C-alpha cells in the first residue's frame, strides 16, 4: 500500500523577540525565527530585499546604527510554496548619551 504525503504550513511563525526590539550599540544580537511546516520550511531573514540569513537565525556580532530598521522572517514550504512572514523592527541605542547643552541668548 502506498503512503500519502501531506504538505502543511507554514503555520505558527514565531520570533523569540517582540517588535520593536531595542539593543545597545556594540551588543551581540541573536534572534531566532521558527515555523511549523511539513516538510520543514526554508526560513530566512530579509532586510530591504536582501537575504541577511538563510537558516532562521539572525546574528549580528557588533550591532551598530546601520543595522537599525525593519527585518522580515520569511518561511517557505518547499513542497507547496506557501509562505508566511513576520516583521521585526530593530532599534539600536547608543551606549553613551551625549549631554545636550543649552546656550542661552548672549547679550
């Protein structure tokens, strides 16, 4: 008797951080995205149309201001080509805040 193969998903897309996600400048960032799929989904992180990671794990070893912005986790079922995505906004805070100085009117 033959076997039946069922394609399902992606469902239950999950990111281990909530948006917006704030990190300090110079920190080590790891964000994981998972999804329930049969067969297992291809999961990648995208930013501005570019693939940043193709294994579901977004890693930035020395986060800087240029890393700030929207990222998308995209899960694709390789059998039925169904897709699901979830967005994450990353905010980078400076380590040191510059002290603002107010100079009053000089007479």
